[in-house]
């Protein structure tokens, strides 16, 4: 691991760590609010992530420290671990330990030190990065031998059942299964993946993340409400998941549903179709500019049908497109966070200026920017030959 991660661990715990894992945050090119509907997603890992350095304990104590929250580590006995017991970032790490123990795996206690550079609250899945870094590190530390797909499930269960956020499986999959230079095409029904090569730089393009820096509002409650609305639609329509509907089924399905459930269904069904269209274009080697209209359509659908956008997200997407972006859309759960724009690399400065000015004119916070390239999924630091 880096000497900085090792020194930070030693500074807190007075001994060197045994090993460390890094797991990335993610963007999502397309496929939003489809992952809990058995649908398709197309995320990618980003270079920013979380590193978890760990050292085993044999006394059943779990201690968690973070460079982002200096101070004494949070400490809890394995026997006392229970949902809601630890707030904040420590809760995500503790949830992973709890989930491994719940599966009957030999969990003995551990010291954990976390350090990350994923902007918080930007919709780039810093929490999934944290969970996955800890899951990978603990699997390695305790020689559990869990396959990546199981680590995805462990991290996702930690977030669902320990933290209490009813997220789907996209973020943890992106953090653990991504490949550098590729987008991760994931079918969340059967969890099959395809790594789709994506090199916008070869076309003079890049992906610009616009972090609106708007406070998240009501995210958790609204997210859970959307899930309930989708479940309600499935009950009425007699399908096991919205994935079972094709665009051709929409007129008949919508006729049986009342607002807002009808528009939620329209979003999910058309969004799945947009993911497939995007993957088809990229697979045939098309100029990535051609996915721009699909990104714009996804934004409109999230704004008007799924109603998870915000004035900050809409303003950023509109300003980017007005400045020449080929497509721009909100990413992640919504109600704040980031917009992803596909732009000509030589328009980066002009796009940023336009987005900044757009926010200022609307009286909104000044956005922050990040240019991202598809990065590798989680792994030990430094990388080791033959490790998971
Ligand atoms: C959040 C969740 C994901 C996914 C997105 C919306 O990021 O954690 O599982 O549902 O929202 O696509």
C-alpha cells in the first residue's frame, strides 16, 4: 500500500496495517433507476475512490477511523453490531463487517482506516466505494475467498440492511466489477456483465462531471417512494419486475395506471431501451457523439417522468448543452449531485464557463468540475498478481 495509507493507519492504531484495498466511485453513462427494476445499467468506475487499510484483531473489537473525519476511531464490539448502531461513514464500514458475520463467516475483529477522494454528496457513490474497499480488504485479510459477485452482494446488503438505504446493485457492481477503459454493461436481473470498450479521447471527446454542490434533499425518502411506486405498478400489471415490459407494451400498460405511477413506468421502460441503444452504438464502434441524444432523452425522462431532478441539475444540463455538449444528464439517485456531459475536449473551458454562468444567473451555488476516464474496479494496493 502507499506509505501515506500505512502511516495514517499507524498514526491512529500505533502499528502498521496488514493490507489495503482501493475501490472507486462511479459515474453512470445511462440506465438510471433501472437497477431495482431488474433492468440494465451502464456505469463506469472513476479514478477517485476510497482506500481501506486494515489490521486484524482477535478480541472481537471493530474500530473504524477516517482521514476525512479526524479524531478517535469509532469502536464497537462485534456482538454489539446492529443496524443504526454507528452513524455516518463508520456505519458503511461496520455494515460490511456485520454482513460478513451474518453470513457465518469467521469474523474476529479488525482495525480499519479509511481515506478517500470521491467528492461527498456529488452522486458519485462514495459510500459504495467505501463499502467495497472494506469488503475487499476484509475478504483478503481473513482469507474468505469470496468471489467478486459475492462481495457486490455483501456491500449492497450492508447498505440496504445495516445503513437502511434501499439502493439497487449498480454502485457496488461498478466499484467491484469495472475494467479500465470500459463501461460496465450490467443486466441486474441475472447479474451478467459485458465490458464495453469506451475511449472518448480517441474521438476528441471527454466526460465532464458537473457537481452542482446542491444539498441533497429528501433523497432517501423519495428514493424509497419511487421503489414503492414501481412495486405498485408491477402488482397492478401482474409482472414480476418492470424489466418485463418492452416499449411496445407501454400504451396498454399506461392505460391501466394512474399518475404518477404511469409516468414512473414510462421512465423505467424507455430508460432500459435507451441503455440497449447506447450499448448497441458503442459496440458497433460508432462515434460516441451519437449517444448524446440518448443522454438528453434520459435527462428529460428523469426530470419529467421520474421527477428526481432539481433546478440545479436541470440548469447545469441545459447550460452544458447550450455550450455545445453532445448530451448531458443527471446521474445517480437525483435531487442533487452531478450532471454528466459528453463534450469536445477542446470545449472544456468554454463549457465550464457556460455552466458556471448559468448557475450564477439562476442564483445557484457555483458548481465544481471533474473530467473522468473509465477506471479499474476495486483491488489491493499495491496491485498483487493473483489476488482477487
Ligand atoms: C443510487 C442507488 C443506485 C441506483 C441509482 C439510480 O445511486 O444507489 O442503486 O438506483 O441511485 O439509478
